[in-house]
C-alpha cells in the first residue's frame, strides 16, 4: 500500500502522558513514484513509549515504525457485527 513512500522523522519531543514518558514523533512520507504531477505526501505525528523510540532508533527502524503507524491509521477498522433489534 505504501511501498512507494519514503518515511523520515522530521522532529520529535518528549512528553509525559498518563505518568509515562512518551515521544511525539513528527514525520513526512514522500511519494517516490515516478508519476509526474501526481504525488501525495503524508505528514503527521504520533506518540510512542520513550524506550521503544530509542530502541527503534538504535536499530535503525524509525522509518519502519512510522510506515507501520501510517498503514495502521489508513487501514479501515472492521467493526463487530451488531445483532438485529426487534
């Protein structure tokens, strides 16, 4: 779905959320396809636990983490079927 995109962290900052240290990751996904005048870039942000952020950084996986978050967000969420009411 997003195989033609290159994801990079643009900035990040630390926050405390519900007593837990988190990192707000701002990113840009750039459309690298070869279609002239037909590009869609993706900008956004998300939070992740601070230690997960540093671990992903040490392992060189920040781009992968960002891409996974974008795909999760863009994927439709299946809702549980509701029982008919009478």
